[in-house]
C-alpha cells in the first residue's frame, strides 16, 4: 500500500538545482533506502518528504492529501524524523527525553496521561533501551543515544519513520544493530532512511532510490538498482558482487577505476583540510592526475591521505597559522598547476589564508569550488571574514556540488 507519493519534486538552493523531477513511491511495511553521492540531494529529498521544505514544483501526497496543506501538528502525528545529529543541549533522564516525542499530543499546559507513559514505555521496549530510562543523556554511548533518539521518534506513534544516515559515526556492530532495528520496525510502519553504505542497503532495504546529478537514477530492489554499471556511473568506482559469508545476501567490493592515461600530465592542486578533502584526493589521484595539496597542518586527516597517495604536500606546524612562507610555497606549486580544486571546509584565522589564496588565483588559473552541501553557510569561524572570502571566491570559481560534477568540470577545464 502506498503511504507517501512524491511527484515531479523540484528544488533549488538559490540558482543551483538540487533535485529535478523526482517521482517516488513510499510503501507501508518496507525500508526504503535513499542513496547517492555526497551533494546529490539525499537530505533535501528527505526534508521535502517530511514537509520541512516546500518544493518549487511538484508535490508530496500522504494518502492522497498534499502535505503542504497540513498543519505541523498533524504532520507530527504522521511522520517522525531522526536527523543526522542526535546531540542535545540539555541533560536529563532518558525517559524524559523520549517523552518529548509525545509533544504533538499534549495541550500547551496539559499533563502527560497514562497513554503517554505507555507509549514511552513501548518505544523504550521496541528499541531495547528500557534499562537506560533513568540514565542521563550525557552518559550514553553513540549507539545508545541513537537508539534512544529513535525511541523518541517512535513515541510520536508515526506511520512513517524518516532517518538521515542513522548509522553515521557508529562502529560496525552498532550500525548492524540499528539497521536490524529498522527492519523490525518496518513490519508496522514505513521506514525511509538515507543510507551511506551500499552493502547495508543490500542487506536491510526492501527498495532503494538512487540519486544522481539532481535526478532519480533508478528505484527498486537493491539487486536490480545497485548493479556494477550503475555504481560506476553514480559513484565513479568499480564494483563486483559476491555472496556474503553468512548467506545474508550479496556483498559488494569496490576499487577505483584505472587511471586515465590522458590525465597523467595534468597537475591539480587541492586546497582542503580537516578530513573534508579525503574523497577528492582519492578520486583525483585514482584517475591519474598529478595531485598536490596544501597548505595542511601536520596531523591533519587530509595530510595523512595526501602522503599515502604520494602527493606533493605543503605543510605547516600543528595548530599554527598559515603565514607568508607557506603562502609563497603554495604559489610556487600553484604556478605549475593546470587547475586548483578548493574543498569547502570550516575556516578560522589559522587556515583562512588558503581561501584567500584561491580567491586571488582565480583570475589566472581555473579554480573549482567543491561544496557537497551546495551551500557555504556555517563555515565561517573568522568573525565574518570567512563568509566574505568564500563569497568572493564563489563569484570567481566554478561551483560544483557532487564529486561526479567536479570530475566532469575538471576534465573540461584541463582538456
């Protein structure tokens, strides 16, 4: 039975289209996984389905009724949403935290009824967190907090449970436990979840919706959608499929495609930091580009990857500010580069010189700005200067919002 129907969903952030013409059916009694590269619009699609965002074109229908015509309280009784960040700004017992899920059913000054307490108890039982009900939120592990957050959502008595990468930042065991839990919950409700791991989607999702470059690439059972050909097209990696060791379904393995011989003489300088550039460094080096990186402080996660890949790297001491010496070395490397790739990352006084450098270089060499979220907001830790420098860079650079788009634009400007 179809519970939620999306038709021709189209949405943009500013002038940048994020989703175009999405048609999607969400059925009762299934786990529907949403997959795609970073920046492909997964979270935006989930927020549209939840009614947090309004589409520029198209609609989302709940049992035939457009959710845009529903009140927020009515929507809260239909669907519950678990976002990526389960952090809380207060500290009180788990049972009280889960009781917040009953808010849509309480009057402004109303007290909890016996039914409210039963729903909380049931939610704790379903998520196997009843033994935690008296523990403070701050004392929970990552896996426990994720289960408790799901319990709070279940206390809303939703028909539809929506989750944005519920297994991110969890270890392998807790990832499996959360996905197993979602499978059990789908027996009595519709579960829509963004999935990062393709093997997890194979094992736990009845259907998957694969996003690619603002469009719905395909939707259906994982074995039909996640073919090696589709994975190569969407994620730019090679995939092979074999049976898992426990008979629990197929197991995918991945590798980078062979280097492009036409790219071996093309030099690309990558400006990143804090781990935000790891995927880009792997992708460019794997395609045969001659990659340099920096300035990166010693101990930076991107520095570890760049050195592992054999990239030429410009470094600075740990926690130090990028100064004139580092900028001069970066200029020497960049003069030899055919293009510069800037990965959007938080900037403070220590590393803002990297972004200033890219802004200044954009007049003489192609600069590609890679912002997977399609927005540069929330990255400024330099008292407003970060926003100003990013704004100027965005005017001069080529903005890309997915890894596939970055690869295509880089090939175009260096051919």
